[in-house]
């Protein structure tokens, strides 16, 4: 009797999650442009989470900090309401040119996008307080505390602020890690957790998302762990 035995082990959970919704042609092209420009886009699973959040909020006004080549912006646009406008901020005009191409290639009209060249901490105070459904931060990690302070002010009741790459490869929860970027990430994580206006959650997708929704109810802050 001749038989073959196939032995398989557990599938890597991260790989499975990332492969659940593979990139389409437009996203793949945007990722290629990001690689050429030297900017790192969000993962496929992170992009899917952004689309889900934008759709759940029926978002009509979204702010993105860190445009890159338009991968995360495209995911946000795909979840937003048909008349929604994405405001995306970046210092690099070359990134904006790449992102605009991504958005137009995906079929979004020019009126659906507002690309602002500048430093986010200078631009955010000029935006309408309480006028946005979603703020997504993927800029300089050292500036995350400033994005938090200014970004929360932009949200309507029920709006959500999201920070990318907060888990930092597991370093966020390691007390021995105390470099400036990790300390800035911890500051934002504490601020979101301790702010009674917000309902926060750490979402272990991609390199980690910190999301917090504006909520009228309040609860006592959890004890500090770091």
C-alpha cells in the first residue's frame, strides 16, 4: 500500500490576515510608486481596516497626516461616502503627485481630494474644529502627541482618530525601550486611554493601530502600566 502523508503546521496568523484581502491592480501600482519614492505604505490589512472605519462612520470629511504615494488615502476614499472629501497633508510635493495619480487612476474625481503641502502641526490648526469624521495619522512619530492634541479637536461627536505603527514591532510594551519615538508613542497611548472624552482601543493589525472615538460618556482611567 502506497500512501503519502502531508504534514502541515499552523498557518502564520499575520500572513493569513494580510493575505485575506489582496491588493488590486491600482493599490499594487501605488505600492510600487511608494517603493520608488522610499516611503512605506500601510499593509493590506491596515488598509482594509481604514476602509472599514471610514465606511462605518459614513465619513464625508477625513484628514490624513502623511500622504505617501496614496495607498492609505485610497483605502480611506473607498470607504468614505460618495461625496466625501479627503484632506491629506504631507511635506513632500512629490508624494502628493504620486498620490493624486493613485486617486485619479482609481476613478476618484479631483474634487474628492484636497492635498496640502506643509507640516501637519502647522496645517491642523487651520482646519475646522469639530468638522471631521476621521483623522488618520501616519506622519513623524515624534509629532504624534501634537497630532493627538490637535486631531481630537477636529473630530465631531462620534468621530475617530487613528494612529499608525503604534506597536512598533512590540517595542511599545517593553519598559526597556526608551528611545524618543517610543516615548512619543507611549505618550499618545496614555493620552488616548486617560482622556475621558474618548473610547480607545489598540488594534493589532499590520504594525498596530491606536484608534479612539469621541464619546460623551466617561470612565475612570485605567492604571498606568508603563
